[in-house]
C-alpha cells in the first residue's frame, strides 16, 4: 500500500486554526458574464469579460464550472468530461463503479481507476493525521443509516440537492435510527487497515465480505481538483468550480480584489460572514444540515463518527481552506468528528490549512489565520466567537 503523506505539519508558532460554517457561493455566468456576487451586498459584483458556464448532476450534487479566458469553452467541455469519468468510477450509485467492483469481490485484488488510487492515497494521508477521524471504510455504517442513497437532481444547479437548513431533510434516508446492535454489527465490517491498494499495479482490495467504501467526504473535492487542473492547463484566466459547496478558485478577479465567498449560517437564514480569498484556494464544508432526519425531536445527520457509528454531536458545521479541494473536503469531515478542541489542534498543526467551526451552542471558533480572511456579519442572531491566537472577532 502506498502513502501520500503530503499534509505537512507546521510549527505551532505559525500554525493555523479551526472555525466553522457552511458555504454558499454564487459564481454564475449571467447575460454572458461570469459574476461573483457579494452575498451581503447583492448589488456589488465584478463585471469581468464574457465567460462560459456549464453544469451537470454528478456524484449526488450539481457540479458547476464558471470560467473566463480565450480557451474557456473547450477547456470547460474537457473538464466536464473528466468529471463525468470520475463520477462513473467513484459514484456509489453507479453499478459499474470501482466501489461496486471492490464490494462484490472481497479478498481479491481488483483493477481500479487512477481516480480511485489517487483518492485512496489522499484519504490515507488524512486518516493518518486525524488519528482515524476520517475513515472511508465506514461504508457499511453509512449504508445502514441510509445516507448512501442517491437523492437525484432537484431544482437545478442554483438550488440543487445540497439543500440548506430549512429543507435539508428532503432526502431523508429513514425515519428512525437503527438499533445499537445493528450499528455494532455494521462497525464490525469497517477498518481502514483492511483497505489496501497497489498504485503501480492499479489494484485495490477490501479484505472481508460486507466491506464497502464511502467516499462522500472526499470524492467531490477530488473531482473539483481534477477539473481545476484541466482549466489551468488550458490557460483559463479565471474560474470557480463548485461541487455542492466544495470549491476551487482559479486565478484572480479582474479588479485584483480577493474572491468573496459567503459563509452560510447553519441554523438560520442569512450568513455568518464573508471569506475574502486569493486564487488557488480550495474551500469545503461539512454540515449537519446537508442530510438528516428528525426522530422524536432529535436530529440524526450523515456525519458519522467512525469509532461509534453514530452521528457526531457537539458541532453543526465546519469550513476548511486548503491547497486542494480533496484535502479540504476530507479535513472538513475529520475536524467535524474531532470536535472543536481536538479539531483546532489538528488544523493549527497543518500547513496552509485554515478552518471555521460552529458548535451546537452557536459559538464560532476562529484562529489567527482564518481571522485574516473572515469578516463576521451579525444579524440579530446571538453569534459568539472564540478561538486561539486573537480577539473574539465580534
């Protein structure tokens, strides 16, 4: 088994920190223009040269590419083709996917795509640095809860399947939680050490019958990165790739100002604030509002603790900035599982990683690095801010 080990730790003195919230970005090509809107001041937006926009429903969400530049049209077409190929191999609902092939042949080395090998190596890196808080072998538990169900397209790319707090239950997998015995039995079919692969031979193996992979916390980010690589290689001037809230910002705005990304409130209408980010930044969010059901007054959401098999408590959303969308995607899940205290420690130890974390009390945990790019927007909600290395930021 190969290991990537590219998530570098940094000295504590220059470490970054964690925070939280959910992302809503508007990068749209309206009237032939790519426009990135300031959500808090809807009238303010850049007016760049004409651009191109393409969208498709892939991997359970709408993937939208908005791009500008002389080669934007063919580059976006090529990037969408790559995204569809990734969907074919990594989407759990695709019958001919690598995931289906592995689950159907436990104990055997199965030929798989380069996409899966790349994802496994990134996943291994995040699993290692997080102490197992990110574990794609949790597939049997995800299936037990029904959170692997494909919701199908809903209202289009501007209101797609990754719904907000009010309608996140639209894809409810079940109406009551499984029993403790069922969860324990499913946990017995997990174990990252039982997932092995050979990058040179391009094969992978699940050790035991009943095992399966759940890549919902990393595949979309990997797809975003792959699309960004195509666009950058084609010389596209600027672009935003958005896969259900996993984003990559390519290039700079014509004005030279940072990209402005609104951070959505996980429990109320409106936003917690705005991130001002340079090009070359990836952003990903994990939130308990994305897929959940309510039983006897309690919310059961899709972010499961690999050590217990039950939905994580104590956190409602996490937003991560990282060099790649795959790393941001996986780390957002890992930090959610670790909780504010341990999650902050991990984020602070990783190079070029920033994070935002909102706990169940509504406290926003901030760090020095995130404070430099996050501007809070308080709107009647009792928003409290905390964190390391600075003032509360209210």
